[in-house]
C-alpha cells in the first residue's frame, strides 16, 4: 500500500519545490538612498498638519515608545482621544515644544526620563522610566522629540578654540 503513494508523494514534492524556487527569482526594485532616508516612518507636524516630518529608524522607534508611554501627558490629543495633559499641575510641555525642550541637553532629558521629575527638582508627576525603558529606548524618545520640535532643533555647535589667536 505504501509503495502506491510513494510516486505520488515524490511528484507532489517536486512540483511544490519547483513552485517555491520560482518565486525566488524576483528582485526588489532598486531604491535611491536619498529617498530611502527618512522613509521609515513619518509624523504629521503638530503645528501644521499639512506638513509631514520624515523620521529615521531611531526617531521612529522613539515615536512608538512615545505613543505607548508619553502621549498621555506630553500631547494635547492621543489616538484614543483627548490626553490628560490639561489636568496636570504644572502642565507638562508638549513633546514638540522646541521653545522649552530645545534648550535642554540630551543628558538632562535622559536623566529626567530615567530618574523622574522629583530627582531633578521638577514635577513629581513625571514618573521615572529607568526600569521600564532601556537607555537606548530613552535616547530614541529624545531623538523623536528633536525630530518633531517646533521651532526645529539645532544641535549645539562645536565650541571654539580655548585660546584666541594672537
């Protein structure tokens, strides 16, 4: 009885194998590096919804974390509806508030996210996320905040020489 099914099994296996291999010949279309950069994700500009901010990989990871943990206090609205921001005292800054956040160093933002507001003399409403998020995840959130900041964030320039030329 088994010998009757062996040729059928071998025939079906070879047909399925040929079909699987034939799909491997297709190649993905080439992508220009200029258009691929920032194409990972995008965020509507909070100040002007007709504009879109392109995000790189790290900023996109930060966006995901932001919408999981931070949106409830650092945005006026969430995907689920209004945020809780207006109910907090003091009211937390919006994540895109460049006037407030652009002046803060990445180190300060990393510390306040990691340790919470109380540890840095800020609002006790800001919880510590150091045991919830990894340092890389916190850096990604900061990168997202820098990407959507209005006015746009400009990294501090390199300090000049310590000694003026004579």
